[in-house]
């Protein structure tokens, strides 16, 4: 069985505790397969991280190259259209270039990074594989403000300058990274922040910057930095009437982790969001009863490169 030890695969998914009964969303098609390739292990400890990643958070571990290759092979039968690599910080994985090269045989790839750990010996082979492939590699760099004063209190001292240097490096390698920014500022400042981002990015030579502003997910560390979800912030059956389910990530994707397959990258800390240990098991419908589902209902598939959430600006 691809991806997991037989002992784990022989078990059954833990049902966990559902927060409150709500509507269900079927898997309409497995268009996107995610890999939590470095688990919850990251070089940063961001105060708003919705899955509390950190250098010492080993709740989810690294996926091996062999495991990823197994999942890629299994994904062929499901007609997966694109693949996402996330963590933790994916560039901490020594085998990331080999994984990307293998994945590019099947479809386009997106890599979500904080931009502060981009060694040439990993970026270079990925760039070379992208040039030689019929499919593309998208880089997404998380920077949560257009200045150190806005970004660093959330991500750590010095991270803004390091991430901007990472953007410059990716440009030098031929990538046009999507900058993703969690909305850690008041919503009424969106347009001001967007303009400041454009100016900063052009200042490092990014002539037509791509920016995506993301809504905050009030789970993980974010619920302690600011606040969690209120009693009325959940999806109800009535809210799904005449709602296009295809807008939700859970209708078209699943994420592979060291602890099984979960419904989406946001909910890997929720036992009830573990769908199983094979893609077949994970193809069942999902009860969108978690508070974070409310944010996706409001904004669409926020984890994808494009879509209703954020603003992809040029």
C-alpha cells in the first residue's frame, strides 16, 4: 500500500471529535493532491500558524522519497491534475528536488515556502527540471506584510529581509513567485497594503508582482495571537443551499501526511479530518463541521494559487 507502513494501513481512521454537525461535501474529483512533505517541522515559529509548525513540532514527520513516489503512482488512476508541496518548510527536505522532478512527469507542481531557506543545491535542480518539463513549477512565498514592521512580529525578527532575498533568488532562477500574505492587518487597509507590497516587490526587481491576500484562519496559534472562531462562525445546512460546492477545496483535493490522508491542509490537526490511508478510502464525503470550514465557505478554496480568496495582482 502506497505511502504508509502496513501496520498503519491495517487500522481504521480515528473518528475524532466533530465540533458540531453540519453539511457534507462530496469529493467531486481528485483534481489536486497535496503532500505535507516536511510535516509540521519548520525553521520558523510564526505566531499565526494554523497548524503550529515549528523546529520542534514533530506531530507530523517528513515523507520519504519512496513514499511520495508510491503516492504519485497511485494518483495516476484518479486523474490528478496538479500537485502541491507544503509543510512545515518544504525546502528543509533533502529529497525535494527528486520529488519535484518525479512529479513533473505527471503534472504541474506548486511549492509553498517561507522563502528563508532556499539553498542553491535545491533550487537549481528544481529550476532545471521545470525548464525541461512540459509542466510548470509555481513557487509561493509567504510574507505577511510589506515591511519588517508588519511581517516580523508575526514571522520572527529578520524574516522579511530574508524572504525578500528569497524572492530575488527565485526571480534569478526564472520563477515568478506568488507572494501570499495572511491578512494580519485590519481589512480596511487591504488596498494600502497591496500598494505597499507592489512597491516593495518592484524594488527587488519583480516588475509585475503576483500577490494573493489570504483570510486568517483562527485555529492553531492564531487563536491565541488574536482570537478563535465565535459561536456563530460555522457552516450550516441552510448556508449550503444554492452554494457551489466546487468552490471548496475539500470537493477536489486531499493531502498526504505521515499520519494518513486528510481532507485539506488546514485541518490536519483534527482527527475527524483524517479520511483514511489510501486514496480510495479518502474519496468519501466530508462533514464541513469544523470552524475553519467557515472561512473557506466565505472565501472559496483559499489554499489554491488562484480563486475567490485573496487578490492575484499584476
